[in-house]
C-alpha cells in the first residue's frame, strides 16, 4: 500500500502542477484553461520533434518546450480568452472558448500526428527506486521531483515576490490595480504563460512513462480540475495539496475497490468535499457584500 | 470601429459557412442500379476523424490494395462512397441511412469499430444489403439467428479468439488463470467470453482486473494479480500502450507469470513503448500466420504503396480479404446490383484465395465467420528482441 | 451580454403556439411518408427534435438561471436507458415508459441540485462534469444494461432493436427502414413542440421571472421571498426531466443504445448547442441543435474537409468535430448572444420595441391606500442587543433599536460604523450573533431571508439590483407575492384564479409605480432609466409585496435635490399608511425632514439615539463625523 501511496503522490504532483495553473489563472483572470490537457499534449509532441536533435541535453530540450508552450499559452490568452474576461460569474463564455480550443487542438493533433502512442525518445529513466519498504519507478520519481519543485517555485513566486503582489492586486481588484499602473492584461498573459510552460514540462515527463498521444488531455484535465477545486481554486498552495491528495486518493481507491468502482469513488469524494466545503479545503469562505 | 468591423466580418464568415453547409451537397446518388453490372458502388464507413482514425485508414487502404487484384481476377471495379462515423454510434446510424437509401450502395464495408457496428447491425440486416465486417470483432454484430444473414466477417470474432486462448491458457492443467481487460467494448467482450468459456469447460478464472484505457500506472492491478497467485494471464486491452503499462508494472514488480497472452491489438505501438525484457514471455494468438507469405506479402504491398508501416497490419489483411471475397461474389453473381445473388454467392463461396492462403467453402447459411475456433489452425506469436514478430508455433500444440 | 435576460417578443398570445404547431405539422407530414430517400433526413430531424427537448431544458438552466451544467447529456442517457428498460422488461405502453424516463432523471436532478446548492461557477461545473462521467461509467459498465454490447443486444435479448412501442394502438416505427413510415417521429416532434411551448410559457410567468432574478442575484431573490434552494431544485429537476424526455426521443429514433453515444462529449455538445443558438432565447436551442446535428454529417462539411486536404495539407487540417469547435469560437467572438440573440438585437436596432405596450396603467385614486389601505397591520420592529463579528472584528456590538408603526427611524453614522450590517442582520443576509430581532409577534433571528420577506420585511440595496433587460413593470412585478409562492405547475397551467391573481398583481405594480412616480416609464427596460429612477424602481418593487417593515439602505444616495424631495414625500405618504420604516442615510437634510427618531452608530455601537435635532447637535456625533470626514448637509453626494 505504501507503494500505491507513493505512486499516487507522484502522479498527483503532475495533477497538482496543472491545478496550480488553474488556480493561478483563475486568481488573476477569473478564467481557467480547459484546454490545459491539450496544451500538455502540444508540449509533448514538440518534445517528440526535438528528440531527434540529439546534441541538446534533455533539460535544454525541456526548457525549449516550456518556453515555446508558454508563448503559445500567453498568445491563446491574449487572443482568444481575454475578450471574455468579465466579473460576471454567470458569463461562462471563457469556458466554452477553452473547451472549443481543446477540441480544435485534439482534432489537429489526431489528423497530423496520428492517434497512436509513440515513445518520447528522451528524458526517460528506466528502472525502479527501491526504498526498502517501497518501490517507485524512476520516471515517476523524476516526474514527482520536477513537478513538485516547479509547483513550490510557482507558489513561492505567487506568495512571496513583487510579481506575486501584483498578481494578487489584480486578483483582488483589477480596476484599482490598473490605477496604480499594473497592467492586468500582462499579468493575465504571464499567468497563462507560467501555467502553460509548467504543464508542458510536467506532461512531457509523464509521456516519457506512458507514451505521447493526442488524446491524453482528458486524462489530465479531470483530475487536475478536481485538485484545483478541492484546493480552493484561488490558492496555489491549496491546488498543490489538492492535486496530490486527488492522486493519492484515486490510486488508493483503485487499489481497494478495483478500477471501475475506485475511479467513480474518487470522483464522488471530490463531490463530497465540495458539498461539505463549497469553497474548497484551503480557501477562506468569502463573505457576501451588500 | 475596428472591433465592430471585425465582428461584422466574423459574423459574415460564420453565416456563410452555415449557409454553404445548409445548401451544399444535395448530390443524392441515384443508386447503382444502372450501368456496368460489374461496377459495384461500395460504401466505406469508419472513423475518418476521431480517436481511432487508423482504423479508417486501414479500411480504406485494405480495399485500395485489393482493387487491382479484384479487377484483374474478376473484372470487378469499385465506385466508392465514403462515410465518416467519427467513432460515434448515432453518427454511424445516420451515415448508414444515407448510404443505404440515398446513395443506394451495393455493399457496406465497416464500420471499423464495434460500437458503431452494433448500432447499425440490425438496420443493415433488415434493409438487406451485403455487409462486410472486416475489423470489428464483437460477436453480437452478426446475429446468429438472422436468416438470411447479410453480414460476413473476415476477421476472427472475439469468442473464437477466446476459445483458442482458453485452451492455451489452461494447457497446463493446474494453471491459475487471470484476466486484465480494458474498460471498453473490446475488453468487456473478451472478459465475458473468457468467463463463458471457463464455465463451459469447468474451469475458473481466479482473478480479474480492469484496466482503464490510458491509465498511467497499473501497478496496483498487477500486484493484486500476482498476489492472487495467477500463473497464466490473458490481457485484453485495446492499445499497445495499455499492454505496455501492464508489462512495465510486471517488470517493476518482478512478476513473471508462466504465460501472458495478449491479443493482436498489441501490434499497434507496443514495442515502441516497451523494453525487450518486458516482452520476453509475451505472446498473442492469431488465426493468421503473421510471418507467413500470405500475410507478410500484403503488409509488404502496403509498405511499398504507402511508404510506411501499417498501424494495424491485421486490419489491412482482413479488409483485403473482405474485398476479395466480395469481388469474387460479384463476379459469380454477374451483377453487383443484384444484392440477393451477391449475398448468396458469398455464402456459397467455393474457395477463397488470399495471396496464397486458401479457404475451401468457408461459409454456410449458419456460419458467416471466415475463421474457426480450431486451435490447430491458429498461431502463437511473440516478439523477438528487436521487436519483430516471430511465430512461436501452432496454438494447437 | 450573456448576463442579460432576453424576454419573449410581444406577439399575440396564439401566434407562437400556432407557429410551432404549423412547423411541427409540416415536419410530421414530411417525415412519415416512409419513402427511403428521405429516411436519413427523417432520422436527422428526429435526432434534432429529441436533443431539442434536452437543450430547451438546458436553456432554462443556462439562459435563465445562469447555471452551466455538463450533466444534461447524462440525464438524457438515463432517460433513454430507463425508457428502453421499460420496453424490454415490461413491454410497457409508450406513455408509461415516457413517465418513468422523465421521473428517474428528474430525481437524479434533485440529487445534483441538493448537492450543489451552495456552489456556483467552476465548482458547479466540476460537479456536473463528475455527474456526467459517473453516469457514463455506470451505464457502460453495469451488466444489466448490456455494457458496450449495447442495449438491447443480441446475446441477451435476441435482437439489437427495441420492438416499436405502442401509443393508442399505434406502432411507433423508428426511421430506420425504407418503406416503413417513421411513425415514431410523431411523438418525438410533438414532444419537441411541447417543450418549446412549455419554455415560452414558463419564462413569461412570475415563476420564470424568479429564475432570472436568481441569475441576477440570489441575494435579491431571497429578499423577494423566493426560496432559492427549492426553486433551484425545481428548475434543475425540470431540466433533467426534459433531458429524460429527450432520451426517450433518442431511443425512439435509433431504437438501440450504445454507451459511446452518451460520453461526456454529449454534455459538452448540448451546452454548445444552447450557446451557439443563443441562450435565453426560445429559438436559440432550435437553431443551435439543428446546426450542430446537421453539420456533423453535412455533405458540404465533408467536401470542405476534402478541399482542406487538397489545398492545404492532408495532415494539418480540421475535420468535422474540429470545424464545429472552430465555428463555436467564431460565434462566441462575432455573436456574443448566439445566432438568435444577435439576430434579435439587430432586429431591435432596426425596429425598437415600442414602449409601454402591455402594461396596466393606474387610474385609481390613492395608490398608497390601494397597496396598504385595508389590510396593513401596523407592526413594530424591535432589535435588541444584536451583535456581529467578522473574524475578530466586531462590526455590530449590542445594538438595540425600535421602529414603531407610523414612524421613520434613520440610522446615521460615519462609514464603517456598522449601519449596513444592522440592516443586513434585520433582513437576514447575516445571522445575528446574540440578541434578538422581532417583528410584531414574529421572531426574525434564525429565520432565512426569504421567510423574513414573507413575514413582511422588504428592503432596498445600497446599489440597486435590477435586471437591466427587463421592463420596469417586470422588475417591479418580481416583488409580488406570486414570485415567491407561485409553483412551476401553476405557472404552466393557467387557471381562471391564477389569471385573476396575475391581473391583480399587475394592478399592484401599476399602483406602486404611480406612487413612486414612474408610471410614464413602465414599459422601458431598466437600463434605460437614470440612476435615481432605478432606485425608485427598487422602492416600488419593495412596495408591491405590501411589507409591514420597509428597510431602505441609503435610498437618497445618488439622487438630485428634486428627487430627494420627491422621495421624502413618498416616504411620508407611506408612513401615513401605517408602515414601519427604517433607513440608513447620509443625507442629513432628508433625515432632518422625515425621521421621527435617529440612531447614530459609531464603531458598531449605538452612540446616541433621540430625535433628529438632538442627535445631530450631539458633540459625540459631530466629532465622529469630523474625525471620519465631514458631516453632510447638502445633497450633492453621489454614490
């Protein structure tokens, strides 16, 4: 069972990283990218393309992937999502735009790359870490370390740096933030860039374990969204914990109850959390203002 | 101002797209009733778009590859009507409707996947049109009660595959048999068949585990399989990637069952994703000798024509077979548009020769499956360390 | 913008039903002749009609109530499976199957609504997404429903098609076989027509208006006496039931169910249909559903894909699904209100709605007497030692005050003194922490806002909450008792008494508008009014419920001196009718003129309470105001 917890936590770190992207963009723009899974897929396919460039060391390739995808993320926000940023909670057009984006992306990826899984071709560790009491595949360990590291860095940037302060200012009141010279558009683009770049690295390392394929989006989206929601949506630390929590819970329920029931119970647990604490586990309840 | 202009331009574009969509393409065919009796109007339906596009590609190419031979041997030519079912049953139902009643096709090839096939099976059957099922493997697609039966299958069905697999899995009398199966149509069907086989033969399936397609990690399922003491496993999952996930977990846990039997779906991408040590004791059974001349010859034709390896060489071969079967029947019936005669001719096929492999009287009124479940006619196939298929032997021995 | 709530165009009452009946009739005649050539069209029409019932239900949620649900596809699946189950298990008559297939998803809807009461936005989306995934999993992995083998299937049922159900001795044949008239399409088309009529009928009633109020502000809805919790349950289960009916339609058209059809993607598609067509418009889902179902298999889309392959690339192209998604993005940019919504707006620009078309005008004597004359029971508000803390900060600390009938009490005090919090404690926005609040013989603390409203508390807000798209009349009408108490069934089926009640409500609205002096603008939409007028609309809305206690939060903020004078006159008239009035106010001129009693709050406590002149002269009050800013005595303050 310890093995299952460790493996669940490792995959959970990837969910957490994507969930942080949700939290980050939701704080600053009140939008979330439902095409995040496809952003990851785009990153992984770019990585496959780079695999041939043998001369570059793996970390450099990953960095290139991250930068390219970050630019794509920022551009998508500026062009397609930003026009739908409003304060109206009932206006869900951003959601539809990002869902539509994911459908377009997956369609293009399927048509151009084929639907088959293919090997990533680099940054793959083959083997198992034996900790005595438990074992973790090295690739998953690498995934966990990198995602967790990125996640902590993102959380620290958001909570501790002046950039984070500006992000928070935009999150709390974009108009007032604008008055003191904070460009909410740039902050939004930056949030999307950070989120997308991080997802690209995480998803690429993950495909080193499972293979690269166009339809990987939904496999990442639902757990990451669940992690973000139980983490409280606006809290980057909450998303980090929420994602890992979901990863572990999903793995344990699967272990105890089998794949079919376990997957369902994992999702119902998310519903239960939301019913008990609609604001999530780690965010403070907002008082109504009249 | 620019905003308004942009909006107006976009609106115009959207509207024109809708209008062209609404007005365009009312080219309903007038049926194949007229013209050359040996030119068949064939309907091809499969997932041209969607998550399983390669099944469409192999369907289309399998027929394309067979066309020269059909023309040369039987003088029959094809006029193709293509339909994209998008892998979705309701879309398949609508596409089939157009094919059967508007385009008036002489024969339907496909759908490639079981779900859409099951949705349209009864419609084709009751409408009465020759129907070639060359890729989808679910047994229920052909209703055994139907008479006359319009459907012909040139792939093996799941129950035949399981009957042969069963005899292989239990060939060691005290083998403890377990199954990994995918949470999809293919996995469920194989699972049900294995259980039915076990019941019929007085055996028990010791342990079963579901594999979620695309799951990152299946070590918990593999661990439980090991802990149940299973020595002989059937793996019925849809993609090579899922098989790779299983063998990876087995490798990590150091679990080596005596037999790990999978299905031909493993051909799609497995060896790209797995390591040679993980496939050492992996095998799958096939009613086709994948290294034999008949099969390898068609795969080679494919590579020459399209410059790439087929994703599913089996689908190409079975579709090639179906096209030959149909072409031969059209020649025998002398009129592609006489559907009843063509159907009868297929049922009465005296001999079918697919690139050297010969079937004598493969069908009967109650038997519309090309392959039989006699283990001695099946092969056990594995991979060599380079990842090339190798025939280990006959499933009968 | 999507937050707007479009209202049906004012046609003659029979025009819309006639149109729907006409189109349905043509569709039925067209589809049931049994010729093979049209079969695929028939099937498409059948699928559109089946989905249309579900998308119209979803339109109630998305367009009216502002709830985005991915679960509608799941409910449709439940309906379809439940219906087929009744056919296979009992060979049930069509109507029995229909009833079962409506009730089961409706109950599932209740479950979802109960679970999501406190959620909105992303949380709500998450839960409905999970519901869709779980429903798909259950249907695809549960043995009795044939799993991926389909339902029914050959091995368990001997056939893969359901037997045609019977309706009044008629066999309902699916549009699958040439030469057989597709009689199953008759009920499918009729159900779609009924769904449209139901929708159109509902949104014109106070029940339907209350949904728009919930979308605008749940807080406001609560203060109008609407039990938001129950009403959300009602609308979610109504929508789910309609999805179930759509599922029946699907089962009739295809006669066989494969779980692949009902994956999450269906739920996404249904939302896309609503928004693409125009959410909130009765014809929106019609256009959206027809467009998407048609485009999926449109020959021209196929030829467009071929064109892409020939001209652009045979690898980098969009196929049907991608093209539809692309179209969706384009529509969101070009037509924010959807196809129908944008068309409607263009039409409005070309031909503005004539104002005051269908409003009742007031021609009685004294509107105040009409509203409060006979039945008003003078009631006293007693607030005793109430407290409220946010975190560690005590916003309200042991405040007591009394409003005697036929008096006006004003609460004044510097910003942050806790004035609004006291109002919020009285109307039920916050729960009191200690102390009591009584209105006449009724205890208010611990009672939810909607019940307080029904007990006779009406209030206005610091910034007015109005539905910008609704007419002034409709905005006031939502204040009437029927908004709170009317039932969905009552709204759908008009009875003579409900018609009379509605006429009475309209008369009340006219009286209230006359009272506040807005009769002239009754037919305008709220967003056409000045800020001052909007505040008066809120006041009128508060009055039509015939409250015993009227609570006004800074009613004069943003008004010009003339308007303030008018407001004072109105309030004095209301006082004359025996009302208890409590107001929070900064305008000392107004306070001095109308307040019988003034309470000054400083730092959450009552500092001074006496008549206006005494309080305003009190040194404590003067220094508090000076310390926090200035004591306003002029009317130029704008909020």
